[in-house]
C-alpha cells in the first residue's frame, strides 16, 4: 500500500466530513480495512482503491500517485460522465 493513497483517503474522508465508521457504512467496506488502509498497512488495496476513487469521484492516478492538497480537491473531483468514460476505457463497465 502506498503512503500517498493512505494520506489521500484520510484527506478526502475529512473533506467529506465522514468518520471511518460512516465511510465504512457508505462503501460497505469493513471499518477495520479502512483503518489499516489509512495507516498504510493494507497490502491488497486495488479493489478498495477503485471503490474509494468511485465514491469520492477522483481518478485512480490522482488517488495513488499524487499527494492531494485540500484546496485542490474541488478541482480534481470528476463528473459521473468522466468516471464512466474511464471505466469503459478500461473495460471495467
């Protein structure tokens, strides 16, 4: 698990004013997995990363490789059409 994704998850969750428990309930991801993800300890994070990106509407590239700043979040949130297009290109949808 990379520390950038852990940092970004905490930042996005804070920006959305969600507790770890609330995020768990809204994503159907066990709260323990969210806690270990945020500590950078979750090793099998690909599926969770995709779910978090979809939930927060950010690109996988930004989530995994670019340390986000609070004042940039509004600019990097994707529209539903952009998300669908990316998923379609990757043959996920």
